[in-house]
C-alpha cells in the first residue's frame, strides 16, 4: 500500500510539472517539442528572418500571394505519412512557389524550405546575415564559426555539406538546416527542421 501511494504521488507531481511547462510556453514561440534554458551564442532567430526582405517565416497566405503572386500548387499531404508539422497535428496543406515550400492552415503560412537551385533570385535575410544561392560555406562561417565546423553526417556527404543551426537563443530542438554543395561554394537549400 505504501508503494502504491508513493507511485501515485510521483505520477501526480510529474503531471503537474508537465502542465506547468505547457502553460509557460510563449504564444508566439517557434513550435518545439523540448525546450532548454541553455543560451546559444550562434543562432538565427526565427522571428527576425525574412524571405526576400519582406515575408516573415509565419505569414498570411493572402499577403504572401500579393508579393509572390499565385502559388504553383497547393497540395494536401497524406497525413498518415506526416509525423510532425509546424501546425502540430492540425490538417494543413503544402503551398509551393517556385523554390519555396510552406505549410498552410486557414490563411496562415509557415515556412518549410527554400531551394535556391530552383530560383537563384530568392534570398533569406536577418539582422545577422543575408543568404542566397551565392552564399558560400566560408561566408556562413564568418558569422557562425562554431556551427560551421559541425557538419552533420549522412549518406550524401559526397554531394552536400549539411549544417544545423539553432532557431532561437534559448536552445530548442527545431533547427535551420543549411545544404551547401559538396565543396561549399553554393548554398543550395535552407530547411526549417522540426524533429520527431
């Protein structure tokens, strides 16, 4: 009986702590499954990044369409194949503009990725750096020297160099993924990565 009471008390404390953590999540924060109080010195703030200097990472479909015109396609994914999304389990659609992919729910658009090889005129700006098809790994390293040294391993290392960078100063699991050419002379793609 003592053991049963002890287990119930521990479970109750754990549930209370999880509820407390969920209630402390800022309403405008980047979606993340785990937070950490560690402060990063190298990060690219999700809230300060813009596409072509005008489009926020979380924007409206209506406003974005005025800038980029009509999308190339709007596609409902097979939701059984989706393990994570910006909209956290809600029904969304993928919206594609030449070189850009977003997730859309109602009128909200969340940035998913930019493929510079499909549109070399696109660029990505923040208060720290301007990224485009002409950005080299050496350019990236000037702003993010520690991060640039941490190339991620993978099967396509002979084709790409992939670098992961935090999306906020408090460490969370979400990352920017930068796909450089194998020799580092071109930035090919930037992806907003949400882990499972």
